[in-house]
C-alpha cells in the first residue's frame, strides 16, 4: 500500500502510496464508489479512526487552502477545496500525483504558536513550480505559527525522463534555474524535484527525504508512461500509533 512511510516526528506520520493502494483520484474516469472505498482503506491503514484525509481539486496553480476543521462525514466534492496546496493544524492531508512532485511539510508548534504540529501538502507540477506554489505553502505555514518546517519530497518524474520543448525549459528555468536539465537522450528537460528542492532550501526548509522516478518505477502511477493511469497520494497525519500496510 505504501511506497514509503515513516513517523517523521513523534506522533506525526508521512507516507506515499503505490499502485497496491489503487487509484485515489475521482477525476480519471474511475468508479467513484471504488475510489472512496480505497480512500477508506487507506484511512484505516493509517489509523485515522473517524477522521478523513482531506483531498484537493488540483488545478496546477499556486492557491493554498487552510483547513480549519475536520472533514465532513462525506468528504466528496464540492467540499474539497480547489487548490494545489493545503495546510492545517493537525488535520490529515493528502495530495495526488502521477509524475508531478508531491511534497509533505511538517512544522513545529508551541512556543506562542499552535499547540500541535502544522501540516502541509503540495502538488508541484511544472506550472505550479513556476508559479511558486511551494514557497506559498511554506509562507502560509509560517503565518499559522509553524517553526522549523521540514519537507519530504515524494516520487515524481526525474529530469532524465521529463523531456520538454526548448522554449518551455527556458521559460521555467528563467523562474526556477535549478529545474534546467538535459534528459538521458540529450534533449531539453526539466528536473522538477531539483526545482522544488531549491525553493524549499531558499525558504529555509530542510528536505529529509526524496523519492525516486515515477516513470521508471512500475509500482507507481505515471502519466508520462501511460496516459490512462491513476493517481497515488502523498499523506501526512497525526496518530498515537503507527500505521499498518
């Protein structure tokens, strides 16, 4: 069910799912009932009890949604915020991808800030990276009182596999220089994980984990490998006990 998971802080868990967890997206033509059943199984595996992961309607922008309370009993759209990042004080969060970069963020609370950890997730595709969704999410966590924010970068397409037109590489690299790269075939490429890492480091965020390439790993969904594909998730939540696979 999980390609990677860990208790990243006492009582705070982060994870990235794989194809064994199934498609978790409602917008790819899958049976909605089956998607909700998979999400429920994921919540059970994470030990959420009566809580739910909050999902977004992702649009490749830089909007950050602040989740102020628990998910409703039926957390389906239109209840899901339209955004490409979410932050909360302890509410479980999820981001879906199939080549874009999923980022999990955790900030310390206390000392005049929130009593619990500040959590965040970010969907950073090419447009979102260029639009600054990553620093926008970190800034919103800071606004909530988070300190010592750390990041876990999930699996995404690597620069050696992400071929783009030369003008697109130039446009993105003008905004995020670290994303400029050449693919394994010697063609223009974009290294989205490197771009994300550079923005996190510029914001003073330490990166504690970085996943592999989705296109190269058959255990992960990849839109570049197969346009008719599902979405896996990056997750962050608080729990008194560990999750189970």
